[in-house]
């Protein structure tokens, strides 16, 4: 039989083994990380959405020029969101940031002018057809539902579904209306 009193090394090993078995089951498993891209026209609410999700004050939000990346922590996962600016001169570069994305958040202003809404529909339609995005899940947020001029999700998307029905059906898309400042 092993005499623990005779070997300090055995004693240390025994305590280490007991401590490890009872208290330390190793480091907690790493939370999975998912890379998303967040797109939409200027003023649609992309930056406000990410600020709210990161528990930052949305009051001092400045429109994104170019792009920004935010890590949005959740209990079981981390979302690394690339927010791409929505100005006319930046949208032509969006596709350069699509690679490696695992999902898409498209934010549109449901209370915008008809011309801006049509531009947003066109950008959404292009994103739904893009080879790097067309198989990814889409979350489409119709923001600014608290404004009097806000349109319903059906009103926002009906022209898109009538002209691009096959693309909407092929992708995994979720349509939601919201007021970003009241989220969470």
C-alpha cells in the first residue's frame, strides 16, 4: 500500500488531484463567436442598434463613416458585428467586407421618404442576391416604428417581395419592426 506520509510528492499530487476534481473542472468553455455584417442606409439606426446591444448610451451616436466593428456579448455567444456606413459613396464598397460573414442584419428606416425607402429596398435586394450573402441568415429590421410616418413591415417589403420573390424565399430571413431606442 502507498504511504502518503512517506512521500511529499505523493501528498502534493493527492491534494492537487482532489482540488482539481472538486473545484476546478478546467477553464470555462469559450463562447462561440459569430461574424455578422450590419448594413443599411445612413440614418436607418445601425449605430443606435449596436450601441443599445452593447449597453452604451445611444444619445451621443454619430453616424458611421466607413465601418466599425463591435463585439456584442451574450451569455452563450459573442457577435462580432461589422457595421458598414450607409452613405452613397460608401455603399459601393460594402461587398469588400462580406467575406467571412455568418449572418446579415439589414436595418431600414420605415419612416423615411419613398425615395430613400426605394433605395433601401434596392440595397436589400442586391444583398439578398450577393453570392457571399445569399445563403446566410438575414435579420431585416424596419426601424423607427415610433414615428407617425412609419410603414408596416408588409408595406416596406411588399414591393421587394413582388419583384424578387424567389430571393426572399431562398434565404433564411426574419422580418421585424422595432424602435431601436426601446430595445432590451
